[in-house]
C-alpha cells in the first residue's frame, strides 16, 4: 500500500466533515503537519516508514470526524465530537423534504380549483406543511444529539469503533475529484428535472405557464394532448438519469450514456411534434390572425430544439466513447462493472 495514498484517504475522510469554504486551507495544514511527523519518524528510524507506522501516526492524530470538529466553531449544546455528524444528519431531511414538497404541490394542484386562486392555495398549503414537518424533524434530531452529548456518547460509539480506537487502514479509497463534480451536477440536474415535472403537471390546469396571456385566446392543438404523457416521461427519465449518476458517480461513462438515452427519447418526441400541421387553435374569430404566427413560432422553436438535441447526441456519443476508452485503459482507476474499486464512503 502506498503511504501517501493512506494520507490522502485520511484527508478525504477529514474533509467530508469540513465546510467547503475553509476545507482546502485546513486540509493543507493537516497534511503539512502529518508530513513533518512522518519525516521526523523516518529520520529517527533511519528508513522509510511502513504502512503500519504511517497508520499509527494517523491513529494518534485522531479520528477524522473529531479532527474536523477541532476546526469548526465550538457549540455548547452539541460538543465538537458530535457536531460534524449532527450537521451532516441535518442535511438529510432537507433533501427528502424537497422531494416531498414537489410531490405534495403537484398533487395539490390537481386537487384544488382552476386559476390563480387554486394555485395560491396549493402552494401555501404545501409550503406550510413542509415547514411544519421540517421544524419537527430538526427539533427531534437536535434533541437526540443533545442527549447523546449530555450522556457522554462520542462519535466513535455511534459508528461502532468504540473506545478501542479506529483503524486508518480501513479508510475508504480516495474518490476522484471528477466523481465529486459528477455527483454535484447530478444533484443540480435532479432538482431541475423535479421543477420541470411540477411545471408540466401544472400546465393542463394553467396554460398561461406556457403562452402567457395568449392562453385566453389560443388553445393547444390535439398533438399536445397526444405527446403530453411522453413529455411527463421525459421529465421522469431525466430524474432517473440524475439518480443513476448520483448512485454511481465513479463511472465516467455513465453520465454521457444516460444523457444520450434521455436526448434520444426527447428527440423522438420533437420529431413527432414537428411533423404536426397545427400546434395552436384560435378561441373564436377574433384570434384567427394570431394562430398563423403562433404556429410558425412553435414550429421554429421545436425545429431549433431538434437541431440542438442532434448536436447534443453527437457530443454525448463522443464523450461516451472517450470515457469507455479511458475506463478500459490499465491503471485508469475506473471500472466498467464488477471488479471496480470500492466507492469512497463516510467515516
């Protein structure tokens, strides 16, 4: 085992608990201190350190969560030993509640009437419900960690290492920076697709979300009723794409392959739409003069979207081929399936 690799795994584990703004500076300080200790110990022994000796230095330095807590603001209710874990646990209900809020809002939009009043009722009801649940969850989590602090339960007891120390040799492997960037992008895309799904679900009740005030004089042609379920499917497929990348960010070929599948599906919908002859219908004789212009605008918009999808598909094919080649290269550190290195986890 490479001793420098063990140091990097330790720094990764410490960095997991640190705020992003100060993480680099803190990790640089810890790395310099560890390097000095290793150099002194090697001079004392007159030889390079073995992995077990490097692990012993890390063990004396302290558990990653506790070391990170020493660089964070001190809290009286929850001490430094538990505070990083407490902050991490608090983030879980935030993500869950965001998804629940989207679902509750979408269902509420279908339950209550039409028009602006119905939308206001749906949004106010769902927001108040999620806020109440979030406050309750945060209160319960805080009370649990405060009780753990009160009774002297440390982070080592929570994760099972107990009072007998911990083993630096069992630290998870270093996650490549590219995997972390893929995870952040996938999370952003998941939120974007979730908002898009809510918007699509609301459009049949609130057509002004698409064409604004023109919704009072123009109506959707039958082609939109035909493709509407497939548009919902496209939003869901985008969320599945994001979920796959979130689950396996270490696979470099997964994002372009998943994105290619999503764009191919969307391109099929666009081809079907652009072949239609009518996209909007006038709501009376006074609106006939607007339909020709509106149909032209829609046709051009879908056509340009189709061209953009074609360019995107070519780009993703190229990225996928390049990612497969890099993954197949010996020593690339990324796998194509079974046998790939284990993912980095939490400490």
